[in-house]
C-alpha cells in the first residue's frame, strides 16, 4: 500500500511522532493494525529496544560503545561508573534499534547502589530483548545467578555475552557459561571488538523487526533542552519531577549523574527532549577519570541542545562556578532559562539577599527568563514550559532589514558614537546575518567601541525583545573612498 497516497504526507517519524500519528489515525477511524503495518513497511515506527545488563565492571558500557561505533558511554576501569539507564541508537546490517546502557545490578544493596539496580530493572521491563554481559575471566558469580532469575521472571529474550575473551584460550572459559541455562554464550571482547559481529547477528534474531535504515538528518522533532548546573543543584530531581517517574538516579552524593540522559517528556501538550547532564565542576582540567569524561559529555550535550535550563541552588550564594556555567551556555549560543531551585526552602532573609545577588552578579543575563522552582515538591513547575517557549521565540526572532535600518538610523541621530581622535564613526548599514542565536552585522565608517556596541545590543533588546537569547553584534569597517582627480 502507498502510505503517502493512503494517509497523506508522512514525514520521518520518531517514537513521539509515531504515537501522535497513531492517535490521529484512531480519531479518523482507521484500522490501527493496518496503519501500523503500513507504517512499518514504509520504514516508520518505534525502534525495538535492547537492554544491556550485568553486574558492575563486566564491560557493559565498553560493549555499548563498540556496538554504536563511537565512544559515547562513559567508561573507566572501576565498578559503578554508569548509574542511569542511557539510550543510544544503533544500526547493524541495515536494521536500526535502540540500545540501553545500564548501571551494574547487585542484590541486597542500599543507597545509591539500590537506585542504580532499580534503573537496570526498569530497563529490562521496558526492553524487547536483553543482552546479559558476564565476565568470562571470572565465571558465573552468585550475583550473575541472581540476574538470571531476574531475567527469567521478566520473560524477555536474552542473548548471553561472555565478555573479555581476547583469544582462543578464553573460549573455554566462555563455554562454562552454558551452565547459566540461558543458551549459547557468545564469546566477545568488547575492548578489541572480537566476536561482536556474531553477537549482533544473535541480537537481531532476538529483536522484533525494525524500520529499515534511512539516511540523512531528520528535520524537526522535539525541541532539545539541556539541564545544566554545578553538581548537586537538583538537575536529576527536576527531570524526574517533569517526567513523572524515577527516570534517573538521585542521591545526596554530588556528581551522581555521569552520562547525559535523554528523556522525551510531554509538558503543556508538547513533547520535549530533556537532557540531564553531569554537574560541571569548577576546574575541568583537574578532574580525573569518569568525572572528566562526564564534563566533556555535558559540553557536547549543550552543543546539541537548543535551550539551556541552568539550575542554581537558591539556598547557596551565587558562585563563580554558577557564573562560569552561565557564560558557557551564552558562548555556546543557546537560548537560556535560569531556574532557582529549592525555592520552597528559602526564608524571607535569604530571598532578599538572593535578589540582591541576582541584581549584582547576573546583570549581564538580565534578558534570561527566570523561574523559581522546587524540583522536590514540583512547586511552580508549570512556569517552566512558558519560560522555555519564550526563550526559543527570542532565539529564533528575525528582524526585517528595512525595520532594522530605520531603527539604527534613529539611534545614530539621537545617540551618535563619541568623537575619538577627531573622528566620529557612524553606522552606515546593518543586517541580521542569522538566528539561533540572532547575529547582526553592522557596517560602519570606523571602529565602534565595545561600550557603544553594548549600547546597541541593549537598544535592540528594548526595541525587538530577544528575551532568553544571547545576541551577537559584529562590526565591519568600510573606509570612505576618495574621488579620483
């Protein structure tokens, strides 16, 4: 069946778009099974999900990096680096699927380790199939046996990966894992790539059919929001609150999150992609291991985002670290919303001093929308979406060239540039070179001082808004050409 002719124009559908399309099809009275089949045949639909589980430090994240073909998941040679369940997209032999990296599962643990184990169990419940990774050099442990019981209870197809088999001698150790009762152990070396092709073939047999691989970037999709801030300001708590579930591990230990965690969330009738990131510490170059790589991933997540929601702990004095994070978002050219968290814990005296700190320290980002929230109780969470929408609107604003030059003419007439060295530079012409963020190029008869450029930017904001977005103003000097005699 020609799906375009039958249902109208159908663009590339991700999970959220697929669900929305199916809702519309139901409202129109279509046979949903038929529609789902037509969409699958046309290469649309939700991708099957593969969860990678096992006890700590068996090489799950290294295997995930090997399968997706890039070093995305944070890896370090010690247990407990991965904590949340983190989703990536993978392709093998023209078939696409989602792969979920999880933290190490352990039995009878408390605190943060219990939260990590719970996230792994959520991943198993939501997956279509599971890869169970076992360290073949150690053999099956009591914890591995407990994972087997968990997998049998879940009833999902399981592919057993015997990891750390670096040569023929290790294959004998892998064969011993038949005793787990999960079928054939697939000997692999996630570090060197040995045997991963055969493992992926087995994975495709366990997964349901997926849409065929499509090439090129998909235009559109949910707007991308990065939650950034220093460690322990409540980024993961905020994501869990807006998601309505315990999506990421939350603990009083600073720096709980290592990998950026993407989550599609419905808010205000719109689907958004929220990205929870690792806390940005004061001196990245002094960090070690997982924390260093987590900071790099956070910077990369900020580059991919459209809006940065910067969380600041209202209980604490605005720090140099907070200012550095704000500068990082502005220099990346992202739309910005500043959220003051733990607002419900502030007494009147602290609120008074916080207002003074904002006036004094954040004068350079007065244009950023502000929300006072509590990630713990959900207070004022409904104000977050309007603030994000306002910032996005400013980020995408374009000023017509005619209107811009009429505005610049008024400025030159009423507030000319100061005379310097007997010369008075004038703005001859201006144009908006781009959006996301708005970028302006001014052609002038001479160099415009930084103070005057800031004045121009301030007046641009007064005239055209640009709430929630940085503005870039550059100047090109055009020398006057004398007449030839």
